C-alpha cells in the first residue's frame, strides 16, 4: 500500500502561481510512474503531467510551458509547479502512483482544490 497526500492547493488570481506537493509513504525512487491529474466540475479526470521511471515526462497540451512536474527522491515527494494560472485550470488535482513491485498497484491521493479567479 502506498499512501499519497496532496497539499498546496488554494484560491489564486489568474496569472499567479501555485506549487502542489504529493508526499508518498514510501520511496518514490521505487515507483514505476507518478503523475498529476485533475477533474473539473462536470468533466472527466484528465492527465496534467506524469513521469515514468525509465521513460519520458509528459504534459497535457493545455499546460505545456506553464506547468512543471518534478520530484525529490530524498523527501519521497512529487511536485507540480503551476505558473501563469488560468481560470480553466480550476479543478481538483490528484496525485497518482503506479507501483510495479513487489506487488503491482495503482494508488491515488485524496485531491487538493485549485481555484483560479479571473
């Protein structure tokens, strides 16, 4: 079992920045993939940014150039730096971890609300 706890959400104005954090209960060095997803009211959950342990880092087209995903292996924490926020970025942001071993698993955090006012 991997517990994920997001933090850093809040209410900001358009053009401002926020940094989200996702703290994992185990070493993220051993996690196969992690990512940030978001779900706006009335919409499906969508990928925002993700990295794979031996692969690429991917971003949604809508956030490229504005958002940056990163991680601190020593702190078992993943981050999402969000700059130039837009009202369309308003959503609940979720952290996800996919574990390959010793037992496969797919884990989600509880989410953190990001609200961007115009």
